[in-house]
C-alpha cells in the first residue's frame, strides 16, 4: 500500500510540485481505512483472504455451505489498521479460526474460534505486527427474547414477506427456509420451543439449517412439523439439492413429512460436529437421487 507523506514534507523546497501525487497517495490511504470505500466481497482460497480496504464481506470457497478462515494476508493494510468482516451470504457460514498458521494469523478474544453465522454479524480486527487481533464483535441486531413458545406457519399459498405468525395465505411463509432464517437471525429461544408448522402440499424448496440457534437447549426446541397423522400429505421434494440439510451445529426435530429428491441430492443429510436431528413420529422417505436416503457424517 501507499504510506502517508512524511510530516513537514511540503516545507522542504525539494518536494515542491509533488503535491498532486501526495494527495493521490492520501486518497489511496483513506480508501483503505474502515469506511473509506464501499464494501466488497472476498472469497476464501485455501483458508486465506487478501483485503484491500477496511471493510469486506467474506464468501466461502466454491460457495460451500461452510468454510474456515485461517489467515488474512497483510499485503495491503499496514500495521495498526482496522479490518471489519462479515459473511456475504447467510447460507454460507465462515468459521474464523483462532491462532492458526504464521503471518496473518487471527487472535480472537477468549482463545476460541468464532463462526460468522449471519450477514448482520461483524468481526473487527486490528493488524498488530504479523497478527490480526480482535477488537470487537457485533453478533447482529438486538434479538427478541422469547417468553413463551411460538409457532410459525408455512403454506404453499404463503409469502416469505409475511411474518409467518398466522395460518392464512396473508400470514404464512412460503418456504421452510424463511422460518429457519427468521429464528436464526432474530430470536433468542431462551429455552422455549419454536414450531415450524407446514401445511399439506408439495414444497420444492427444502431447508438448509446451518449453525446453532441462540438459546436452543436441545434439538426439540426447533420443530419442523408437517401432518403427524398423514405425513404423505406434506411432501418436501427438491431438485438438485438435499431436501433437509442440517450442518455446522444446527439441531432440530423432524416429524410428519415425506422427503424426496430429483436429479441429485439426498432426502436428509446431517453433517458437522454438534449437528443433530431427532425424528419424532413418522417421517417418510421417498425417492433419493443420491446414494442414500439418510446420510450422517463428521
């Protein structure tokens, strides 16, 4: 990067006439600081990103559902500068790893990894020598803390612009994913239960449950519930993707639905340490375009 002009440089007659270049250098310097330029997106490559300014969104390598950020290159930001990062896509989590690697390693408060699980969560770092040290983290807007259990409704005639709180076309969500996203991004379950009640019908958009929910003590505190008496009436059938994917520590209870996939993908996939699915009552498994109807790993 271009450094600031030295103090008193313009008082030296030798430097007269170089003011234009100095101001260009100053502009470049300001643009690299926090708030000096618009946010741009960096994509992780082998655990590394190379920032060019003080604010960036971070995306996973090859658009995977989750990725690790191990080190941050220091090529463009000098010692003492601040860097604030967030994730570029709510469906693709970034785990910032503590004290991994050499130059450009990240030192987090508490000595533990930190997962950016919402686009409204930010991590602020300061370059200190060859390291990046955490200054602050902002985990998103103030959450509503539940004082009682709650039900959100999903219907084939619903709309994801609704609030999901009434079982009508004008009130229900259209996708199960919207139900999960609202809970993940805006609520503290506080030990209470949220039920995602799905009306009879066929749903071509599945669920990618990614990351833990705030205040969730156990899987049964988030319930994906279809028709307990006739699960074949609530069909989640996706094309080219998993019907239900639970990963990166997400937990839920599943009941009263039928799962199937077309072209590729599997009906139920559970991956990552701490991820958990409880099957309650009856869950039917239809055709699977993948190798299995249920897959659990890691």
